[in-house]
C-alpha cells in the first residue's frame, strides 16, 4: 500500500516537472522567434529635432531583433575627441571612455535591449549636442547614423508707443536657435510692411530678434508678431489688440504703455516750451520795434502814411493776438492731457504695488516642486520687472507734476501777454479813429 502511494506521488511530481519544462520551452521558442536571426543596425533616415533642455531618444535597433544585453554597443560622434558618447561592453557602461560633455546624460535601457532596441536616451539637450551620431554593434559588423538637430525657442513680447495718430509696435523675442525670422500680421492674417529685423547673438549662442512696425487704425485693430524657424519647424506668436482710442489720444491700458506715452509727452512739451520762448521773444522784439518806429516816425509821416502805418500795425497785432490765442489753447490742452496722465500714473502705481504684493503671495503659495521649477522663475522675473517699473513710474509722475506746474505758469504768462496785445490793439484802433476824425476835408 505504501509502495503504491509513493508511485502515485512520483508520477505527480514528474507530471508537474513536464508542464514546467514545456512552459519554459514555449517561452524560449517565442523569444527565439521574436529576437532571433542575423541582425543589422537600423536607424531612422530623418533627423531628430530637439529643443534645448529636452530629454530625447536617439533611435537605433537590431533587425531582426536579438537580445543585445551581452553585446558591445557603441554610440559615438566622429567630430569629438574622445569620440564615444556612450560605450557599453560586457554588460557594463564604461564611464571613463565617454566624452566629458555627455557625462551622466546618456543611458541605455536593458529591458529594451533584450529585444534589440539599443536606442540612446540623451537628457538635458544642449546646443553643442547637435551633430551626427554613429550607432554601432561590432558583432553585427554594421552601423547606422542618426542626425540630431537642436533648436531653442521663446515667445515674443510686444510693447506699444504712440507716434502722431499712429501706433508703433515693438516685438522682441530672446533665446532662439537657429536664427529665426519675424513677421507682422494684421487681424485678417495679411503681412504688414515692417522695418528690418534686428538680430543679436549672445555669448550663449542664442539669438535675440526684434522688429518694429507702425500701424494705422483698422477694422479690428488686432495685430500678431510671429517668430518662426523653418529648419526646426518651430513658430511662436503673440497677439495684441490696440484700442481705437490709442490712435487719437494717449491711453494707459498698461504700465509699459503709460510710461512710453508719458515719455513722448515730455519730449513734446519740451518742444512746446522752446517754441513758446521763441514766440515770446519774437513778440517782445516786435513790440519794441513797433514802439521805436512809432516814436521815430510820429512827426515825419504824412496823414496818409500814418493811416497806412496804423493799418499795418493793427494787422500785425491781430496776427499776434490770434497766434497767442492758439498757443494758449494748445497749452491748456497739454495741461489737460498731463493732468489725465497724472491720474493714470497714480492708478498705475497702485496697480504695480498691488501686483508686486500678489506675486509675493503667489510665490509663497507655490509649494509643489514641479510648479516651482516651471513657474517660480517666471514669477520672480515678473516681480523684478514690477520692482523696476515702480520707481520709474514715480520718477515720471514727479516729472509730470513739475511739467504741469511749469505749463500752468506759462499759461498765466500767455494770458498776460494776450491781455497786453489786446490793450495795444485797442490803443492802435483809437489812434486810427483819431487820425480819421482829424484829417482835413477837401472841398470838390
């Protein structure tokens, strides 16, 4: 009885072993079918395009697929010394053999290598990584070439300034490679004629491009700055809508716009002050000359000459009065505009202060590591920008207030000049009337 039980147990164990052997055999056959055969190194014919800072894969695999874990795999760039980017031999990555610039940035997946995938992972791509890469498995006797094209892009910024009744848009974009081109489009997608693109290459090898275009009022008043690089098939663009009021009078829809407009206004006002001084000196000279001529010719002129002289003097005084009146109206308009801009600057100063506070709170609230990495740098940059804009706004606000005071003083002087011209005009009219009444009547 015991012998029978032992035989049954042995038979059961043999049956389990056979099942296990059969399972392993099937798996081995499947692997042999999928990964077996004479292999060649294969890579894609098209270049691989990557952006600076990306993690990318340089494709390369054995076809038919075989297990490459135990094979020697070489990734190299012929233009480097040493030329190896990554070298794996006897199941070990040889760190000392690779080029220093690729240290700790390349790797092969042993899981994928079991089925012949020997693609190279390259982390944190740099501009210097661009070039031709050789993928080689010495045992297979073949190699392939992979071209890596590296680019860098950034979104453009647009600033606005006012020129007469038109608007000048200034587009600038930093951190491009290769060198891009800049295009301006209207709201309907039509190209706008713009000035030549200015290009500057920094010490990091990246390009900064800028372009300006002057636009007139249109149906939509929407404009687009597009920066593109066809070699890497990359495009970045920024849209802006310009309110219709910008084409008539200065506005203050943003901090940068306000500062630009006030700076333009200050320049215009300086020109007005110079023109006012010239007109005032000319007016004073005209009055002096007129008084001297009156005294010199008072006893020498005939009655008809006196009448003609008084008519000429009257016409000149009318002209000076009209010119003084127009200048006074212009100064009043400038004072009104400056007063409005003063209020706008105060509002902008409050907004900048508020934005700085909001950014500080937002930066403190960003606790996630990924968010800190992607957002915090931008928030810090904006905070510094607002920090710089605030004293500039205060400085221009002080200058605006000072200009208002000076223009108000000019207004008072113009009013006095106008009053004096008016008195002189009345005096001339009175003299003319007296000369007319005293003139002898000739009998026919």
